[in-house]
C-alpha cells in the first residue's frame, strides 16, 4: 500500500490526480509544487511537466492536470484499515478533473468502508455542485482549506456537501480569522507555513481558533508552527531544531492538540461492490 505519510493528521496518501493551478494566497508557497518538481527530476512520469517558473522566478503549477487510472483502484487492495489523505499533491475538484473521474474516485472510497478517506479541496463550490451525484459514505470526510479571512466563503460551500464529517484545514494560517464559523464542521486543523519564503503566524491567531473549537466542542488538531521563530516556546522539544520532528514545533500552551473526529462506522459496514470501471489515463492541458 502507500507508504506512511509524514503529515501528522493522516496515515497514508493516495494520489489518483496530479497537477493543479494557483487558487489563492494559500498556494503561494505550496509544498506540493516543490515535491512535484523534485519527483519530476527523479524521472517520475506522473509528475513530469506539471510546474513552471512565473515572471518573478517563482515555481507554480502550470495548470496541467492528469488523472491516473492505474492508481485509482489501489485502496481496494489495502486490507489494513488506514486513514488516507486523498490527493495530497493535487485537488480532486479542480475544474480540469473530469466529473466521471471524480465519480470513480468516490466509488472506490465507498467500496472501502474499512478505510477513512480525507478529501481536501480549495474548490468546495464544485464539490457542493456535484454533491447530490456522489456516493457519500461515513468514511468519506470532506474538507476545505481556509488560510485567512479572504476565503472563508469556502466554508459555506463545504456545508452544502453530503459528507458526514466536514473539516477545515486552516493551514497555512497566514492571517487572523475572527469568529471562525464552525457550524456544521466536525474537525479543524491549524498550522503555520513552512518551507522557503514561509510567512509568519501569530500565536494569537492560533489560540483564537483553538478557543473557538473548544467553545463549540469541535476537535482541534494543531499541526505545527512552521518556523521556530513563530513558536512562543523556543525550547519546544517537538521542534526539529530541538531534536523533535515537527517544523517549528507542535506545542501550543504546553501541550499538543491531536484531537480527531470519531470513527464509529469502521467496523459496522459490510464490504461494498468492488467492480472495476476503467477510465484510462486522462490528461487535460
């Protein structure tokens, strides 16, 4: 199966789609762009030709999106129950992903009730538009990225999807989000930006979101500070600089926040139909 993920809030990744395009300020220093460029130089064909340098010499996705039929059915053969981040390197609801392929991905997820699938998009308006057509199951979580106040309308679109668990990835948090609306939200991930050019995160912004979650009894997962300079505790033992594993550290007010939604459905649903629907390799430039 897929190798263990280094992302703290998941166990594995599954990428039936590769390639993307810039959606908002949260994409400015996208880790997936850097990883895609690196994999392309390692002769990994599915990542070749997906990035370019803009006029300022910054690397971004170039808008080419590929859908990989040889990858889409892999979870059917993974027997160990696993929490799986869907398309960590792309966006399933990008406008260039054919609707038929989105259906195929959902059919595979519905056929694997022993896994938990975490679908994350910056384009929840398309997810909402297609929602009534999709085979939602309790093990399919739907999330959207909200990096600052400018994109909070994504939450309203997310609420219109049929997911039992709807979640927010407030990472990279690049600005305050006063009075974040968590109505109908089952999980909130927060974290600072990391990597080259990482923008700062104010501890007050993180505490405000943590407090909001506690007030409304929403599980909160604090992933990282991103840079040690953001961390109020420069001696945080979870920071890479101090011998830990997290970028900038993970302690918030003296503890880690690893809260997750419950998974009551994992043992109660029977196996579903696993018939194969072949779509072929699709590429849209």
